[in-house]
């Protein structure tokens, strides 16, 4: 089933017939409204409760991502697109709040928001697939956001982010 992930990242289609490039070109409103793409952009070894038909990572696929600069670059594109969706930017090896952070974060910076789960998935998938610097940079940005928004992000969510980034 992991072959589906490699095929998708190499230009193939997901179960809904969408390519990676098509998803990355979606407007933010579509990224918010559609819930079955994130498992393809940021796969994990465990089956998704939200999208149980999505493929899962295996050791071979993880190794392929580590060995392939092309796969790493495509994953980085997914990372950058989702950062933009959240109002964040990757600059100089760090994730920072972008100029439109206040407007974009109003969509996801609230307790129990489904985007917190997406961020958890991103942190772990990036780390597993070899973009550890990006995962770490995202975690550090989220830690700062958490420190400044403790009424909008629960301690439980932050613990999930810590675990996904393996900082504890």
C-alpha cells in the first residue's frame, strides 16, 4: 500500500484522482474544507481514523524518501504549502509567522481545531521521511505560538506536538 504514496509523490494520483500538484494549487478554502488529502501529503505508518483508505508508510517507503532528493523536494513543497495555509513561512531554516499570520491563524488557532491534528501529522511525517530540520523548525514555531496562545491551544495538543516532533 506504501507504493501508492511513492506513486503519488512521483506524479501519480490519490484515491480521488488528484495529483500532488493539483492539491498544492488549491486555494486555502479548499484545503480547509477537504479532509482526505492530508494523509497523502503527510503519510504515517498508522492508518488514519479520518481517512482509513489512505495508504500508510512502511520501512521501504521511508527509506525511499530518505534516499531520493526528488521525493524530499516534493515533500518540502507540501510542507511549504501548508505553512502558507497556516500563515507561516520557512526562512533561513526557521519557521516564522508570516505577514498574514493574524488573518490566517484565526481559522485554526482555537481549542480542539482539526488543524491541530494536521499539524501533529505534519511534524511526525516530516521527521519520519527525512525532513527533520523542517519538523524541528515547525515544532519550535508552534511552541512559541503555544506560549503566546495558551487559551487557544490546549496543553494536550501541545503534548501531541512534542511527541510527534520527539523533543521529549
